[in-house]
C-alpha cells in the first residue's frame, strides 16, 4: 500500500483501528498504536473536560512518538433541538420493566459539538477523524495550524469529494458492509448504501488524497483486496472489536464469536440512526417500530441506560451488537496479534 499514508500518519503499517463511538478502549487504542498501526478512540459521547482527560490518558498509554486518533461526530442540522415525547418513553417502557429499571425521567442531550471540538483542538492529538459530515472550515484550518492530521468518513463518492474539497487530509471510504453507524451526510442512508469494494475504486479515482478502505475488512484477504482496488490503507472495526483489549461487553464479544455473527442488519432501534448490528431479540421484537422511533440523539439517550444494564447482565438480546458483514471472520486474540495477522 502507498507510503504516503503511513508517512502522513507516522505509522509503520497502513492499518487504522475503527474508533467505536460508545465502545472504545484506551487499552485497545494504545495496543494498536504500539504495534505500528493507528489506534483510535470514539469520543462523541464525552464532555469537553472528558476529551481533555482522554487525550492525556492516551499520551501516557501510547508509546512516545506513536500517533493516535480521536473521533467525533459532526452534528446534522436541527439535531440539537430534538426532545423526546411521552410516546417515545412509553414505547421503551416495557423493555425497562423487563430489567426492573425505571425509564429516564429527564433528558440530557449530548455535549455540543463546538465545545467538544474546541477542547479536542486545544488538546491537539496527532490525528482527529470525523464521521457524519464535514467539520466547519475553521476546525480544519486550526487543525492544520496545530499540525493535526484530519480524516473524514465518506459513504459515497460525492461525500469523498466534499471531504477533499473541505481540506481534510485523508478520506475513509466506508462501505455498507461496515458495522456500527452509517455516516451518510449528503443523501439519506438508504440512498448511500454502496458496498465497500464498489465504493473504494470509485473514491480512489475521484480524489487525490489518501484513501482508507473500510467495511467488511476483517482478515488479510480483505486487506489484499483493498490494496488491489487502489486503497492506501484500511480501517478495521469489527475485527478489533473482538480483540482482548476492546471495550465491548462480554455478551457482545460472545456474539461476535458465535454463528449469529453471520447475520447482520441495519437498524435505527438502538440510537435513532441507521447502524449495522448482529440481529438479536430486540431487533426482531421491535421491527415494526424501525421508522417510528425518534431520531438521534433522542433514541440514543433513551436507550443508553437500557443497553448498558443489559450488557452488564450478559443479556445480548437487548444489547447493540455492532458488527460488520464479515464479523464471523473475527477472532478473540490480543490486538497486536490480530494486527500482525492482517499483514501476513
């Protein structure tokens, strides 16, 4: 793969760990960076102070001179003004009762993006990545001034072109095979479901900046295929989610290791945004509600305590089992060993 990516990011191997918004781990990011890849941490749920502390933790955990990446979500227009209705709470009340819990009585929206990004720029990690959109021009300019490399996530060719035009350094071509949330921002998700190995060569032809292939890449065969299609490197999510150091719950890791991992689907039930997960009890039980649950961040805030409680109890039927379409190829091994297997 191209040296221009490894040189730009300051890494030995063209492997980027997916950031896992909601399921990250300092231990995993540090292990990947120590092994010569780019460790990542999804900080979209952290407060500005939490982001400052996180960057400090990673600087201490990652070997000196090794880079790491912090990921944020770019908010969609109008998102911050959304609030839950009584019907939204009533819809999930039976799920809470099943675990002998009370549904949320108040609503605390996620921290504002502007406050998060200001804290992140001030902390100046080596790399910042974005999903769900293009960051404001002042963010890109300040990152460049501070020597921070920027990555943007595209689900279509048009999004990749927009990311390059905005001045970001690298584009992540994220195919519909990928696990977790879809990052479409120019067209609806349902119009942006391009498979990884259809998307990557088109993005390579459309932009001049380095391209990371993402989605359904879980072993060395996927890495080789991405390379053949012109990608400068790969971003691997689900494969690292299954490793020893990841922040996924025991129930989640068990699901990744089982036969259920062969079947994934897009769902809005866990967060209000389309995300790919292993099909489980909640997705089957509430299938008729897919289009009626509130949008992100409302559904995410309402479901978060339920998901965490279910994970703590080992109840995979109510957990958001994020996984890509090649999840069944993942292995529960240490992150450094897994990274090496991608290269050999």
